[in-house]
C-alpha cells in the first residue's frame, strides 16, 4: 500500500486531468486490425475492438498473436478485456482482465473498481487478492488509451492521466510531440499527430522501453502506427483494417488466431 501522503498527492493530481471531448471513438462498433513487425520481420497481428453493449457502457477487447513462424520460438497469446461506464466526464472503469502468454512469461490478473478511489486486484496465478487506494479518476490502461484519443492533442502539450497498470498506479504523462505525415492505410501523406506516452511498465510483446504512437490528425484520432522498444530491437505495429461489423468472439482461443494471415 502506498504511503498516505503519496495517495493524497495522487488524488490531487487526478483533479488536474483533462475532461474528454467529442473526439475519438464515437461509441459505435469499431474493430481495428494491426500488423506487428519485429526487426522488420512479420511477427503477428493485434486486434482492438470497442463496442457499447448497453447505453452508457463501453466494452473493449485487445488481442495479440504471434504468427506461426514466431510461435516456434516465442509464442504470444495476449488478451485484455475491459468494461467501463461512459459519462459526461469521460470513461469510468468497472473491470479489467489481463491474460498474457509470451514465451514462458505468464500473467493472469483481474482489476475491479468497486467504487471511486479503490482498486481490487486478483492475481489468478498466485491466487491472492489485494485492495489499494488510487486517485478517484484512475483509469485502466485500455480506458486511458481511449481517453487519450478523446483529448485535443495540441502540439507541445502534456496531458496527465492517473492510471493503474497491473500492480502499479501512477500519473501517466502523454506528450504531444507534433504533427507528421505518413503513408498509411488511409492514404499517402496522411496527417497524423505523434504522441509519447511515458509508460512505467512492460506490455504486449514485453515492451520495456520508449513508445511512440501516431494518431490521425482529425476528430477520430485513429491509431495508425506504434513503435516501441523491446529487449532485442523494436516492435512496429501498423493499422491494416478498420471494421464496423462485429465478429463473433470464439468460445475458445482468440479472434487473432483465426484471422492472422488473412486479409480481413
């Protein structure tokens, strides 16, 4: 448990976060496909899905799968599911499930947000549950990403979001580095905004260093490219598909296992 003074500081910083505007995800069904390359070698794919299962609710799903060749040396099967309320002040997380399988590395965690300012974390591998205080507006990492998409993202600005990432909670700084034009799925010379979220823990494909994201420079702020450092080299993800029609989620396994290698 964090010292009381630090918890008080986090709560105060939480009041400095920027409220969401009418930008980013519009609440309709959205599924984004990404190709993943490691050292310029095709490594797998990721799927990011967002939907509104009921009025005022949001449900997110993030999957990542290595391809068949990479499976032989370092199999990746990652799944994150998150539930949140949609309010006038932005997203308010309800629950977050993180299942990570990367080589021999495993994680299986559930984060529950029973009331503002409290997180209950269950480690299913170690079979233990702890409860700890956080800032009242604390977000899980997926809700923080969708909140970032809803921000103005003015060049030179730094936005601060209180987040919980597995067993850590801190103030996430999102630096807006500027505007760039990239060749993307949306066309040549696509206007984008480049951001640098200063993450303090690893993530999918064992990201361990600097991360940069490029979002479309429009109201949607669609993610079109991501670069992150890993232990050996760099992982690059690029947007390859945008879909508005829902797929049936498999009872076993992941959507990306069914779709990897397909042009869908």
